[in-house]
């Protein structure tokens, strides 16, 4: 990793300091997450201040990520905006606080357990594999499609 998001507390005075900018997505190792890739830099606008010998970081984050839909396997862009970043750090002896990992977690926690390109996504046909969002599938009315739950219905409990 080349660059990390570091705060030098020696430069934070009085009511705090505003820091902002953008970082390459590789800094946050988002690409290591399954089915998720960064498609733009992370934009951050943070206010840092010292409170009782600790560092308080508050602000906003924005980025675009490219995801793979769990239903249709198509890629789609997902915009992430986090307006309530808030972290509290103990100040180490060297007065440099690395907030990279906490910012990464803020981004990742914004995602649901299931990636969907839209709530109306119809997914892939279980019989022929066609993307039912892009083209009509003739298999839907075909009785040769096996109901995967039918065998469970036959079990005697």
C-alpha cells in the first residue's frame, strides 16, 4: 500500500482542523473484497480535533464502487455517501494517527449482505441461464423445469 490516511496531531490546534482530499481506492484494499471493485477515488472531508488527549475525527466520505449483482451477475455502479463518520483515537507517542483502516470499515459496512443491481432484478433463469432482465426466457412456462423444492415436500417427518 502506497499512501495511508494519516493525521499528525501536532498540527491540530484550538477548535480543530479540516482535512479533505481524495485517495486512490487501492489504499483501502476494497478490491480484495469478493465481487467488489473501486471505480473512483475516495473523497473525504473530515474535521479533526483533540478532545481530552485523544483525537476525534468526524466528517463525510464519498466513493463509487463497481459491484456484481447476486441475481444476474451483471456489474453495476454503487455510489457510497457516508455523512456521519465519527471515530475516537488515542494519540500515540509519535503523534501520528493512522485512520485508514477505520475509514475502510465505514465504506464496507454501508453494503448490504446481498448485492443487487435493482430491487426488481429478475436474475438468471435456473434452466437456461439467460439474464431475464435483458431477454425473455421461454423456460418459465416449460414444465420440464424441475422444482428444486418438490423433493423436500415428499419427505415424511
